[in-house]
């Protein structure tokens, strides 16, 4: 157990997609989950963290979808040529 009060960790974290890197959003989300799992928070603190967590989950989802759209896979075609193929096209097959 930490000597910090759980209240001091509840902060307004920006949840705008363009404001937060994926890694930071995921790290904060993991921290929130750990705090909620302790069962040591008041109902109000739990609700505030849950709401923040929902926003962070949305940020993570957006960032992953954004990255997925950018991924291209190199695919060797017959004849030895290399072609670029969209990740989304490949994953649908």
C-alpha cells in the first residue's frame, strides 16, 4: 500500500486524442485499473477514475486504429517482386 491518499492521484488528464501519446494513455489506464482493483477508493473516487479510464480507453483505441491504418506489409509476389499491401486489406482475408 502506498502512503499517498488515493485522492491525490485522481487528476484531470487530457483525453483529447491529439494531446496524449498512446503509451502515456495506456500507462495511466493501467494505473487506474490497479487503483480500482484495490477496492480502497470511495464511490466518488471510483466513479471519477472509471470515467477517466473510459476516456483513456477511447484514446488508446483511436491511436491503435490510427496506427493500423498506416501499417503496410511487404508481400513477396510471384516472380520475386516485392509489393506493398495495406494491413487492413491483409487482415480481412
